[in-house]
């Protein structure tokens, strides 16, 4: 019984193998052969041949052999260009200027240092014995000197005979003409006139109103002839008129100017119309 089952199984397996083999052959035989595609090259060639051929433009018969060479513009060359001759620079020789060393002086007695060379000018500063000063200027006669006190921040005028010059010479200082402190608080004198009586000249004007605290009178700066020389003469008066001596015999004419003086300074000056000398009959 076992052998029969085994045999029957082997027979069935063989039949199954045969059937599988037969089915494989049939499917292979039944598969249709691949269809051949048309040749693309032939169709494309035919299509291209049927279309008209494009006509190209005719080529001109004349062909330039080479490009023309541009002609260079003429260059202008200036004739006879002169090269300037450079002279060697000369270094100027500098002559050293001697430095002025002002004379030194010592105050001998209490003195008023003023804005101008004379007692007619306003007081500026006080000097006391043993005070040191440097002399930076003087008037023509050397009677007043323009000094720089060691005890003051500015310069002023003092009488020369009140100083002891212990180094240098007073006349080494140059003649100096300074400016007066200017004031605009009051007006200059008006209606200024002058008359002569021999060698005496009288100057008159209209008085200028000032407060009692500010009032410092008037200043006359006159250049008058004395002993054949024109001498600077400052005069201070509290009110008009003012008198001054003026002799004949100088080559230059005499003249004068008038200021209003107040404690802060001086107004603009006014020229005095100077009277001439009358000849003796």
C-alpha cells in the first residue's frame, strides 16, 4: 500500500512536470513576433526633399583685399623752444639788528606819572622813592621821559629830574609822541578863535558842560616860537581863555590844538586858527 502511494505520487509529479514543460512551449509559440517600426530616416529625408530650398543673397563680385590704413594727423613741433636759464638762488645775508636796551632809572621822590609830557596832562599813576623804571622815550628837550614802571602795567610820563638814571643815558631813548586816552562822553570845544597882542596869543572858545565829578578843564597843545625854535608847550586851564607866548623868528609857523578834558580822557581836538605876527611900522 505504501509502495503504491509512492508510485502514484511519482507518476503525478511526472505528469505535472510534463504539463509545465508543454505550457511553456505553447506560450512561447503563441507570443506574437515584434512589429518592425518604419525607418525614420527615409520619412525624414522625403519630407525635407519636398520643401523648397532657401535662396541665399548673391555675393558681390568685388571683395576688398585689405582694410584702408588711416593716415596719421601731422604733429606740430614748435621751432626753437628756449629753455630759460635758472640762476642760482642768492640767500640774502641778514644783518642782525641790535636790540634796544632801555636805560634803567630809580625814582628819587614821589612823582605823578601822567598821560603826556607835562604837568598839563591828566594823572595816570603814582611813583614812589626807590621804584624802578625803564626809559622808553623822551620829549625833545629830555625834560620828560616815557617810562615803564615795574609797579604798573602800562607806561606813562614823568619828570626827568625826579629820576636817578643808574644804567645807560637818558638821551639814548628816542623822541616819543604818544596818543592820549580818547573819550566820547563830552563834545569838543566849539567857536574856537585866537587873537594876538604882540607876542601873547589869547585863545577863546565856548565852554563845554560837564558834571562836576568829570570836569577836568581843557588842554591846549601848542607849538610856538621861542628863541628861534619851535617849542612844544602844553597848557591846562579850567575854563576859557588860555594864553601862550609866541615870538617871531622861526622858519616854521606856530600852531595849536584844543581838547576838552574829563577824568576818563580827552575829546577829539579842534585846530586853533593861529594869528600871524604883525610887522612893526
